[in-house]
């Protein structure tokens, strides 16, 4: 029996969340294989496109062998359990049992399984072709946020790792971080949430297997992540990155500026949506962020320009892309004109955001800063739990104005009215369908009677002798 703490099991399952098995037609892929050897225990899951393996030393009285465990049943067994509890798994060819020890009590949950022979064998690691240095590992998470999620663009569903750069793009924005990565030949990592499992303080070994179907693997600590190399060529991203941006207009943010900007941005109208449009207006050496339409348009003045100039120009962009870059550490914003990309820079990182095409709005004579209400921090804030695994972006708490509850209530009432009217329409349509159905049934009954009468008439005609 394999026995681990519930906390340990949850850490293992978190690594398997990248597997796309919810719509699989192969039942065996909904299981993880537990293989117990003389010295090690290996837990493996796969969706055929990517394979995740977790290895730990064999301890205690674990019997040598292998068995399959359904992922959903294991998740259900771990649900709402104390992290201090213990879960053991004992399984045979067809049946298995979860043994759970928690708060002094023991419970047993049976589950159904299948023969482990049906589980596909992972491909060999192959030859080591280098290793990602710590700097490159730290760029994987922000690059993952910019990779395409469109399944029809397989080449862009990846984070590109080159000898001197880490790159990702979805066609509308591009992320690249320059610096030595530790590998000699470029390759593409799938845009998988598993990349968030890598410890950003340790390097990652990279392997390539050219036998049969070309595959690659990354190994760090107990984790091994394998994937099939996609067919195709990653686009020439360097041709898209603007050159000589030092001559562009630029805004540099301090830490206080970034915090205040993050708080105030979400207060501007139309920025509640992830892909809501926003823009920048430059006028006589000053720059302001704008959002909203018509009379609702508001402005938030930013830091002074690096090269104050007279005149005016504006640009529009996807707010979600820029906000994400700011959360990942962008501190400098560079812009040239309304048709040029927006460039955001952080420490050893750069984001390129393509502008939106739209008609030039009507600008007011003066730019008034919107009145924003901020919320004071509590006297005794709750301690923040720091996770060393991945440094994720932190979004500041946004204050709520006094008008928002009333506005939210009005919107809720309006939405309820719309739903009620829609339901009335559905009821009317259903009533019409029921009436139509009854008419069809009546016509069908009439046709049956006519058909029976015709049969009787035909029978009578056949009985007449001439």
C-alpha cells in the first residue's frame, strides 16, 4: 500500500492538472499509474500529447508492483480533508481502496480500476541537450501568460526558448526576455500550466529523444515533463520588436506610481472587462490614461514624459494586456504614435502590444483627474502566505466608492427585468409550440382515420366479382 500525507498527494495532483483528459475517448487516460520499484515510487499521468511523472523514494513496507488510480476518485477522496491527514492506496487489477486517517478516525473508500497493462508507456528521456538557468526559469510564467491559447495555432501555443531569449506571443502581443538561457539549440515548450510548477530558484535539465516521434523532456527535482515536439517553425519574432525605442516618448513608473496606478485603473469606466479598450493621450508634454466613451470618458494623469514636446497624439490598446504587463513588473512605457506598437519594459523583460484601430475620440479642453475613493488598509492585516514555487503577479486591492452599491443594485434590477422578459418570450414560444404539436396530433389522427377508411373501401372493391 502506498501511503502519503494528504498535503503531499495534493502537491502531486496539482502537477497533473495540465493534462487534457476531460473529453478523452480513451478511459485509461483518466487514470494515473503508480509504479513501485525496489528504490522508487513513480506516479505518471498522460494525455498522449504530454506526460507528467512524479518520483519519490520507496519507504516503509510498500509492496513492489503497479496499479492505476482514477484521477477524479483521488481528487474526491482528498476533497475537504485536513492537510495533516494520511491517505493510503491499495489496489488490484479491478478494485482498489483509499485508506484515510484523519483526526484519529479511519475511513475506507472503494474505487474501480483497470489493469495497469493498458496504460501507455512514457517515451525514454533521450539525450540531455542542456539545462535552463535560473534566469530562464523565472521568465516562463510571464511568458506563459502571453502565449496563444487558440488550439488552431499550435506553433504559438508555446513558450519559445532560444539560447539568448525566452519568447511568447499570441499574435496581438509579444513577450521576450533577453539573457543567456543555458541551452544551445532553440526549442518550444507547450503553453501548459505545468510550467508554473517549476521552482524558480533552481535550474531545469532538458532532454531530447529523436527516436520514432520526436519528443523532449524537462526534469527538475521529482518532476519530469515530457511533450511531443510540434511540427512547424516559430515566427521571426525579432522582426516585430520595434528598434531604437530610446527616441520614443516614455513614462517611467516608481513603485508608488505602480501601486496607485493599479488601484486607480480599475476605477475607470469600461476597464472591468479583461479585453476592454483603453488608451493614452499625450498633450503638450503630459500624458494621461483614458477610458470610457462620450461624457463618461475619464482620464488618469501619469508620470511626466521623458521628452516633453508640444502637440498632441493618442493611442488605443487592449487594457488587459497592458495591465498584465504592469502586474508582471513593467516599469517603463514607450510609445511613438497611434499606429505604432506600445512597448512596456521591466527588468530584463519587454512586452510589445499592438494598438487598436478606432476613430479618434473627441478630447476635452482640459484633463481632469477622476475623483477616486481609496480604502485604508486594516490596522492588523492578515499575514500573507508566501509560496516559493512561483512568484505570481499581485493585483492591489481596489477601493469601492459609495456610488457603486447603488449602481450595482440598479444593474441587478435591470438584469432581472431583462431575464423576466426573456422568460416570458420563452413561455410564449413554448405555448405556440404546444399548440402546433396538438394541431399536428389532430391532423395525424384524422389521417389515420382516412387511411383506415381507404383500406376498408379497397377491401370492399376487391371482394366485388365482375
